[in-house]
């Protein structure tokens, strides 16, 4: 299936090119002209998860892979479970955080890594260069670890991320090179951008950013919406409302794609923290990003969400009704209250999911079933969870083990020429 550049629809490419390039001309996002519809979704929901994911992805990808290749990619991507946990009778958390870095980003990163691996059978040099403030870099490093002919270079701001977060990607070694930059996260991002502006370097190194605008990451996320609805008892699948804690709006885009394909979701709630560009836009029709503010749900501290044009396109092309999307912005104290509220019902959550829970609670009608996405494991936001709930959290076993591993990162000045020579080593 062809993917069009949303800024310039004279550019259309196949899936492999879209994944390899990331962005199109003028920084335009790739997207299919029409989302395919699936027939007999009821029967699909009763299938085992691997078979269901195969049908969903096959519809989106067309002939990008042979059936065998696609099955292998699916097996490697969805090797950790999506768990539906009830907070109460009408509200359930879709836990997406049982992967290697304890966040939903593992699904998209793993899928992208395995797609690129498959597209690169000739073994050309590919270098994934990415800057991280903690989350994305870890997911990308874990996903690309051990993949032949693809090297990942992850930059992070020295001394500004927690020890275990850092160890989640700096202890891997092999084809994962990690660099502690003497600077801030913004400095790291700037260095990455400077490298991508160097056309010969991009060419020689086969540079790719693996960031969340890559269409492959979205496609991977479509599957778990099907999985979540499939885990509901059949009588509760009629009036499903999904609240998505949103930053760059990739996750919500994936949900809307799932609905457009035929998944029975009645409506969506775009839940944000104080960075509320989208909720304000949905109310006033004015796109007015303010300066980004820091919140408890810091992975959602985004004021110019880069996936929004995809949702806008689904609306303007008549594939998704704008009325079915409600924007809700949640304050810091409401976020903390929501965590306490869930804790009283026996469920420990963290700030990102809590934003969605709060928005859902505000909006859910009596006969509706509410789902909210659990995007990160509570241990990932240990200190705020412990502060707000006055409890002590136990780290999952997987994290405890990395504490004793050796940090293999190197330190580097905030200097693009130093970085470039390092890349070319
Ligand atoms: C990245 C992230 C989000 C935001 O997801 P988007 O797809 O960018 O909207 C929410 N929660 C957590 C924990 C994240 O890491």
C-alpha cells in the first residue's frame, strides 16, 4: 500500500521507503490515503493474538513482506503481553508496559527494528542516531540490540537521567553505542539534527532517526487496541470509550486507525497534562501552542505534537468524525488525586496513565465501558509515585538485574565535529 506525504501528495512511496526515510519532503509525514476496512471484526477479536495481529498488519502493509516474514516480525514484536487490569467494574487499564524498558514505546521500537532488519537483507550500513531524555533511547537501544548491520548510537545528557534508566541502555554494548553528552537534552537533540543536516554523512552512515514519526511505530501500536477490546467480555464491547494519555499523539493516531479499520470503539478522549494545545484546539478551532511546561507526566510535556497532522487528515478526509474525539486537559493536582483514587481501589498507577484515568472518569457515561492506556510501569516514575501515594515501590526483577551491570557509555563534549568523527569510527 502506498504512503503519501501529507505535505506534498505528489510524493508517494512504499512502506519500506517510508520506514527507511522516516520523513518525506518538507518534513512531511507519510500516511496511507485510505485506511483499509476489515471484515468480520467480531470473529477477529476471538482469534489468538498472533493470528489477529497478522490480519491487522497484513491489511495495513499490503505486500511489504511475505507472510512468513511478517509472522516472524510479529512474533518478535509482541513477545511481551498486553494486560487488561480492572480498576473498577467499568474502568480498565490497558497495561502496555511489560516490555524490556517498561513502556509502550517498546512495541513500536521493536517492530521498526525488525522491519528495518528485514528490508536490509543486502546488509547495507544503517546507523540509528537518537537523542534521549530517558525513554525513547532505551526502547530503541533494546529493540536494535543484536541486529546485524544496524548500529544504534544513543546520546543522552550526562548526569541528568536516573541511574537505572541510564543502565537500561548503556549496559548493552555490541551494536549499541551510548554517549553521555556534556549538556542538556536539547543539546543532544541539536547534535542529532546537525548530523542529519550533513547530507554526505547521512549517505555514508545510512543515518535514520527511529523517532516516533516513523509510520512503522504507529502500525505496531494499532494491534494492541484490538488486543485490549478482545480482552473485554463480549457484552462490554458495545460502548467502549478509550482515553489516551497524549504527548506527540502517536498512540492516539494508532487508536483512531484501529477504529477506522472497524474496531468497535465508540469514541476517544485525548488526555493531556497542562500542555493542552490539542484540547484547546478541539474547543476553539485555533492552533495556538504555548511554551512547554514541566509536569509530573513528563513524557507528555509536548506543546507541538508531531503526529497531529495525521489525525487532522483522518478527519478532513472523512475517515474519522471529529465529534468522536474529546480533548481533556488535566492539572497536576488532579493527576495526583487520580493516582490516590486508583490506589484506594487497589490499583497502583503512575502520572501518565493517571492523566487518562482522570479524563475518562470525567466523561464516562453510565452504560459505557472505559479503557485508559497504561503507558509506563509505575516503577519507571518511582519517586513521584512514592511521594504521592506514600508507599515504597518494588522494582521489577528485570530492572534489579541491570543495577549490577557495567555502564559502557563514553563521555563527550557538546561538539558536533567530535560526534561526527566518533560516528565515522
Ligand atoms: C511517549 C509517552 C507518552 C506519549 O505518547 P504519544 O504517542 O507521544 O502521545 C505517554 N506516556 C508515556 C509513559 C510515554 O513514554
